[in-house]
């Protein structure tokens, strides 16, 4: 479900002098092929209720759909700042590896929706009873809300009646307003928060600050006492006289890894410096961790079948066996993006 569309996004950034210079009606002219493929499907059966990944704060749920990872990053940032539950909405049939075929399918699905035919998705939620607010995030496709999320809102409209919904989206440069109307029409009985968040390719890098400001504007957030201890989720990788930092996820595998630090390991070069890998002994605890990842440079993952940690220097296609456990901050991955094996020390920040 994740593809890298960075070049497409960069093209939009170049075309748009500012996010405001484009409107929802601008035509989307794709001209960039996909970089990586996705040939995996999710583990749950279509229609089977899917449990959100729980956070410490069960008041909020972040729902998102994302093909190339941008909206997922924003969703994850919201989850991190609110320490709340999160769930990905996935199409029943993964999108095509072939970029043009995928674009054509997106167009067909949008046309079908206009005729009242919603494409099948595999994500179902039993009820939203526990949530005070639901964040709904999606990419903009041809000015509209990406089709999996339209299907989700369509099939869950009655369960979302009376619920407060807040929308966020990512796009190359197009606006969010058409998709806001689509969401309101799909969930006529929900209460929509007026203030939405749109991050375009040129503002995605300001995500952390923009999400924080937006959450403050709409009046949600954690009491100081509820905030997760973010410093405990940082890991340093010391390479010779250089130290790069990584922000780790809050899950059982990371807690297990952090509890073993400091640790010295040799990162073995794998697949022509696509990955740097090592084998923790014993293997890291994987209970309850979310599987499935389309790695991008800097992602720290576990390849479940072999139990090795793999730090990605290059993007790779989605695999349900990959578990993302963290990401190297900034451009730090460049320190590891050299051929050959590298001896490093892992330590807590
Ligand atoms: C089928 C398709 C249609 C798109 N249409 C638009 C568009 O109309 N306007 C725009 O600014 N970006 C458009 N984009 C770019 C995406 O909105 C943008 O890259 C977004 O951040 C992708 O989110 P994701 O990484 O979560 O999938 C389109 C991308 C795809 C794949």
C-alpha cells in the first residue's frame, strides 16, 4: 500500500510557487513512474473487523490510508503527539506495481464512486464508541479524497454518526476543500471540525511543527503528565567518531532492544548496500508489534522470518514480514550508506 512518489511530489513542489497557487480543480498530470512495487496483501480477511493499534491514550483514533507513505508519516506524527490509537485503511486489492496502471485504476475508482459504486476495502471497524474524536487522513487523488478512505467512510457512516471527525490530507500541491465536502456528504450525521490540516510536498518537512500547532488549534492534546517519555525512545548509533540518532517506535521489540543497550555490533552489507543488517541474539521480542512496511532510506526494521535487524539505505518494496521499529533522524543514514560492513555501537541517547 505504500509507494514512493517523492519525485512526483517534488514535481508538484516545483510547479507550485506556493500551496495556495493551486486549487482543488487543478488537473493532476502524473509523469513519474513508481519507484518500488507492492505485491503483498494484508493478513486479515476483507470485511473481518480490524483492531486499531492501541496507544496509551484511547480517547483518539487516527485512521489513515496511504500509498506512498506521506499520509502515513503525518498519521504517525499525530499518533505520536497524542499517544493514541491508529489504524490503516487498506484497499481489498493492493494497488498495481505499475504506476500508470495504478493511476488508471484510481481514475476508474473515482468515476465508479461518482456512480455510487465504492471499491472494496479490507478494513472494517466494529464501533467507535470509545473515541472522543476520530482523525481521518488520506492523500488527494485528482483533487478528491483517495478512494479507500471514501469507501471506508461510506461503509462506516452509520457507525460514525454523532462522532467528531477531523480531516487531514497530503497532496503534491492541490487543496483539501473538495475532499472535505466529500467527507461531509459521506458522513452526514457526523460532526466535522472545521480546522483541517493539509501538508503538500513543500510543507511535509515541517510536519512535526504543523501537526503540533494544528492539534493546539483544535484543542486536543495530552496533559503534561500523559505525555510519553520521548527521550527514552531515542537511540544513538556511533560510527567511529560520528554519532547519528534514531527515533524509535514504542513497541515490544524496541523496548527489548533498548533494554540491551549499549551494544556493539557489525552491520553487514546486504544486497549492494540496500540494507545494513545484524542478528540480535536472542531474537527481539515481537509480541503485538505491527507488521508490514515499505521501507525508505533511514528506516530501522526487523525482518521477521530471519529475526535480523535491517537498516535501509535505499527504498525497497512493501513486505508484510518487515516490521518498522524506528527511523534514523535527518540525513544520518548517509553515514551508513557506504559499501562494506560497518562496526557500530548502539546506545541510548
Ligand atoms: C492517483 C494519484 C492522484 C493524485 N492526484 C493529485 C492531485 O490531484 N493533486 C495533487 O496535488 N497531488 C496528487 N497526487 C499526489 C499525492 O496526493 C501526494 O503525493 C500524496 O502526498 C501521496 O500521499 P501518500 O504518500 O500517503 O500516498 C496524486 C497521486 C496519485 C497516486
